[in-house]
C-alpha cells in the first residue's frame, strides 16, 4: 500500500511504526458555527481511510480533536452577546448530531467518551510549553509565550518553504512581544472580558497550534504518530508549527506520514457566507431530500439516503484533488444510488426466493467461474485503494462488479451460494465507503412506520387465521387494508408474508 506523504512530497510504501497498528490523528472542527459540507468532506475522507486500514487488518487508534477556545469563538460569542461556553456547548451538540447523521465514528479511543477538547487539556499544554521554554525553544514576553522559530533548524520542512519566503507578508502586530515576525504564540495573555486559565506567566489561554501537538500525543499515548491528517490549507502554518513544537520537545520525528485533502468549492467558487453559497451539513441533507420522499417514507430512511448521495459525490473525487460541489454532482450521485438500490433490492428478493424454493436459476453458470470473476474484481478494488486511497477508481471497479452480478440475475443464472457470496463482497466494499446496503429488509422498514408495525403484524395474524378457517372473503378484505401502505400480502406454505408493491 502506497500513500502520498506531504512531508516527502511523493508516494511512499506504507509501513506502520508498530506492525499492524496505526496511530492516526486528524484536526477537527472549531465549534463557533454549524459544520458545513467542507467539514463533511474532511470527516468522510478520513473515516473512509480509517475503515480501509481496518479492512486491511490494522488496529487503528484514531483521534480527532475539538477546538473549543479560539479567537473565532470569542468573537462570535461577543457578536451574539452570549456566553462563550454556551456557544461552544451548542455547536458541539450540533457537531455530534452531524457525525451521527453522516454515520461517522467519533475520533476518540473510548467510544463512550467525547472527542478531546482543548479546554479540558490546559494543564498538559502548560506543562508542554514549560518544557519548550526549559529547552530554549520558547520564551515569555509580557504574559505571552512564543515559539522561537529560528531555534528549530528544520522549520519549513513540511511546507517546503524557506525562512525568507515565509517572512514575506508577515509582520509583528501592535502589542505583540515577538522577537521575530515568524515566531508563533504558544500561550496568549488574556484580554479584558476574555476567558482565561492560570499559568506561571499569568492569566491566559493556549494558542491554536499547541493543542494538537499535546492532544495527539496524549490520547494516542505516543510521541510518534503514524499518520497526521487534515486539509491542505492547514499545512502552513498549523501543521508546520505542530511539527516544530513536538520535535523540539521530544527530539523525535512527530508524524511519519502526513495526509492532506483538497479543498471544496461551490460551483467553482470558494465557499463563503458573503457569497451566499455557505452550505451547512443539515441544510444539504434536507435540500437533497425531495418533498415526495419525505411524504412517502419515514424521515430516518431518507436521511440515510441523502447521506449516501453525499458520500458517493465525495468518493468520486480523489481526496487530494479539489472537489467542486454542485447540484449536478449530487443529482448524478442520486441517479447512481437509485440504480444500485434497485439491484440490491432485486438481489435480496432473489436470495429470499431461492431460500423459499420459489425460484430456480435458469441455465446456471459454473459457480467456480463466477467466484473467480468476482474475486478478480475484488483484487482490482484493493489495488486501487492501495494506490493512495484512489476512491474514484475503486468505485469504478465496484460498479463493474455490481453490473457483472446483475447481468447474471436477468435472467437468474446464479445459485443461492453465488448470490450470497456476491452480496457479502458488495457489502464489504460498501462498508469501506460508509455506504449502506439498501435491500429488501431496508426498503420494507423504510415503508413501515414504527407505529404501523404492530398494526401490520396484527393484520397478518388475522389474515392467517381467516385462511386457516377457509374464510377467503374475509382474507381478501383484510388484504385491501394494506394497500394504503403500498404493501401486498403473499401466501405461502408457512403463512402470509408482505412485500412492497
């Protein structure tokens, strides 16, 4: 497996520091607003990479932080005239809702705990900063503490920039006590009416960069990460500064591989509230759920449907490339998903009918030949993902696999075991992309509201009794009651079953 490493600026063979264990850290959200679809892309990309590493047999220790104290948070709280802690609590709750909607796991080793928050790790940050001062890499200036960039000889190695280039456009702001314009804040002296924590330098709060160095090493329990990930816009200065802090303190390489995703645009433009193209996650999911679907199905099923459309849209573009998000890209994914769902639905029906002996394959294909062919598709799928997580190529191979299986279902030329093997392989690939199998049971459940489930089972039992007593008139009357739910009863030796019309 090869990964493009931003540090070396080339693809490298992936080899974890500890065999079959990956310690992976990604930069998370700053909670001063709802998550937008740019955040969704970042969350989704690294979730898919995490899933694939697990599929390959790695134990992935995955951590993602929450920045809950920052200039943006303080500014937004002041604008809204609310307490900054209330603002943070509101948007952390909103962020967790988005994770749940998107089907993305939390970035924390203990799934029952919350993701690491800056404000809950202040003592560790203060200790880290003290260590940098003691080693001569940082200095205090009037209650602020700065990292001395020129003391760290490797500064610029991640971004590939020289010191002179970095100095262009950089200046010392009024009131800053920096020795050099490039020096960056580790600790900021608290201004009037700002949140603060006590330290040996006085009341203040941590700088942005220090939190990730501290929390990645604390929660992954290691000085050396296998993978550090984030958006390409974070390479400089955020990730450059993280590297400098960590390596200055520990004397060890901080991260072996750096993975960065491309940015998201809207119809070719940068996403910004001032341009009126700022799309939050919840609004996107609502927008791409039609009124017809909302009326026809229960909300939970449609939310998942919209999520799968969004994920397909994102998966069709390589993670390192820019993604231009548009209505057309979503509509293309919607049509793609509709076709897949239809095939999965038919597969599930055929599997059930084969089990019930209602269906026999016609001109049955040699099972060994079929399995060899689908295994060839699986091999090509893995080769694509092994090549720097090439999801567009992998999705293309996935579609070829599904198409190949479908051609042998119309008419059916596969026996039950072949159908089940194909379904298992398809689900494995869907799981890597965080997509759902939408077959017979899922479709049934999307049609049946929970409040109707008891009613339907009761009607089914009543109809079975009518048939046993040969009261066929009553049985037919009962059958009509299901029409409004778009279900039909089918009579078998073992009783009544129901399916979508």
